[in-house]
C-alpha cells in the first residue's frame, strides 16, 4: 500500500504576491470610509459639500463609486487567494493566473509523475535572504514534459510533503530538503 495524504492541503501564494491586492483593499476601504463620513458630516463642512452636494453634478454618485471600489478590491483579494498548489490524496493540483486574470487549473495524479526535483531548504532560505528568487519544485511527467510548481508561501512544508509522497510511492527525487531524516523510521522499535 502506498502513502496518500489524508486530506486536501492547500498552499497559497507568497505574501509578496498578495501585497498589491491588500494595498488596493486598504485604499478602497479608506475611500469608502471618507465617503461614509462625508455623508454623515455636518452640512456646513467641506467634506459634506464635496461628497453630498457634489453628487448633483456627477454621473455616478459617490456612494455607488465606493461600493464598486470595495467590491472590486474584495474580488481582487479573493482571486489572489485562489492561486497556489493543492495536494490531494489522489494527486496534485496547480492553480495559476494567466494574462488578464484568466485562471488555469492543472491536475496531475501521482501515477503521472515520473520524477521530482526539490531544491534544498538551506539553498532556498539563503536565496531569499540575498534577495534572489528561490528555485521552484519541478515535476517531470510521464509524457516527457516538465512543469514547475508556482511559488507558494510555505515552500519548505510543500517540499517536505512532496518528498514524503515521493519516497512512499517510489518516485525518484533530485535534490531534497534534507529534512526527511528527522522523521525516523516509524517501523523501528526504540526499545
């Protein structure tokens, strides 16, 4: 019997790729708060005059603009959360965004993977500290093609999980994190 992960485990995109969406959400919430304050401000204040009285001359009222801005920012944050790698009991799923925000989902069963290339944990941490992009995990597939996993927030945990699956399923591994030695042999008696 071969090893299968017990449940579906998701690895989302790194924080540096989430920052633009979070900044846009913060901007949208700030603009909406200013508009909400302007609608409830005293009628003699400048912000009330700009927000409420200025709506008479605008094509789109400020409250509608705030709603559109918040909904689009929330959609951007949710779209960013849908990217990454998902490890299933039956295989692996890659979720990416193409140009113009079009999603692409690719699924591979464990039996389709002929070889894995996993960079070491120390090399990845050193590359990140020096500002260089760390190399990603590569899958060599049964049809001779290669695919690289997208960058994830917790690359070391993903690497260890994929190493564990590869060792249990006799999938050859190039490189490795070097963290599998700490697990020991579960079949060996310590006594």
